[in-house]
């Protein structure tokens, strides 16, 4: 074997090892996530695994914060769970924010909010012991307070529920945060909790009409963090064969569908770990309303949706 061939073989072996390490780290995190008993529990679940080793988890570094908007509902617990996974993948801290309704909030209600944050903090620490968790209890209108808290966050995670009149983090709050926040927002749909061990290998699916879009760039980074495949879904009027390529540590599948992008993305969400879509349509201002395709995806997708750009 020549020197060049030997060097190439060593590089490929190191890359394959890195691929397995990323995928194994994400699978291990999801496994601990699934080990937390119950979708919602009055008492925090206790870890059922041995003490985490440095090789098994990502060390926390002070380079970013994931903000999770939570309430005392199944959607709130699911939001905290997904936010904790994202924080662990990035080595970021996690900030849990609960907003009490404005106007004469009684002391018992404040106590309930504080106990909720304590439960969720202990829940996160049970399956993500390396994630630095802080919490904040606020009183007022949810969307403006969340947007103010989210200014310095690297990722904002909100829940999504259909037709919940007066819900703290219902559709209207999620839409307002997604439209007005200038950073990435993850909308966690219910059911949005990993359903079993087959969840971690699922790909990230992004809908975009060009490769240099913010949505595609973010989707590539998210797939690399998880060690999973990336599917770039593009809708058009002309049938084209699927293409597969390798980009760094991940495989990229380019799929072309002859249908509207909204229904195509919603259909793809059933087999995806998460969807990634642009927040606004072409030509929209950053503070403008959510695009019609994005709104449809958020309303009907069968899993988490990242809104980017």
C-alpha cells in the first residue's frame, strides 16, 4: 500500500469512527430520554442508568443557551424533553421559562409555577446530567416575555397544541414567537416524543428550493450533531431521480417530488426525526407573518419542526 493510500485509509477510518461516535452519542441520549418513566409525572423520574462517563455525553460549554417555554401540561413536559436533548447535543445550557398569566396572580399559583420548574429541572437532570439547567418564573403576557427572554438564546423551543382556548403556549403564542424571533425556533408537536428505539436513526428533512438557504445550512449542522442522514426535499413539476451524496460525516439524499411542498413535507414528517423549514416565504421581511407553507407544516406535521431564517 502506498503512502497516499495508507493516509486515505486512515482518514476514512477516522471519519467512520467520528460518524459512529456522533450517532452513538445521540442514540445514547435518546435512550436515556426514553428511560424517563412516563410522559408526565408528578414526581421527577430517577435515572435508571449508571453514572455517565465523559465519553458518553457532551461536556457543557458556555457557548449558548436553549430556552424552553414550558407549562404544566403534556406539551410542556415534551417541550422540556426535546429542549434538553438539543442542549446536550450542543453542549449548551438549558433555560426553562414558565409564564404565569397576568392580573392578580395569587401566591399559590406562583408556588405551583415554582414547583413545576423544580420538577422539570429534576426531570432533565435525571436523563441529561451534564446539562446545566436554570429556570425563570415570569408573570405577564407570554409572547412578549418569551421574545424578550429569547434575545440571547441560540435556540428557542415552544410547544404546539390545537384549539386549546386560553392555553399558555397554544397556537397563537407559538406563531407569534416563531414569526417575531430572529433566531431558530423549534416547535414541538404532540405527539412529538420519541416513540421507541427506532427514533434516533431517523433523518432530518429540510424543505428548500436552494442549497445556500439558511434552512439547508441549519439542517446540515443538525444532522451532523445527531450523526443522522439529511434529506433535502424539493418540490417541482418535473419528476427527477433521487440523488445520494456524502457531505462530511453525513449522507445527503436529494428527493424531488411532483406535488405541493406543504403536503410533501407533512408526509415526510412521519418518518423524520424533525423537519426544517424557512420561517418566511421569498421576499418577506424577518418580522413578517409566517409563510403559508410553513404555517401548514407547523399545524399538521407529525413531529418537531425547526423554523429558520
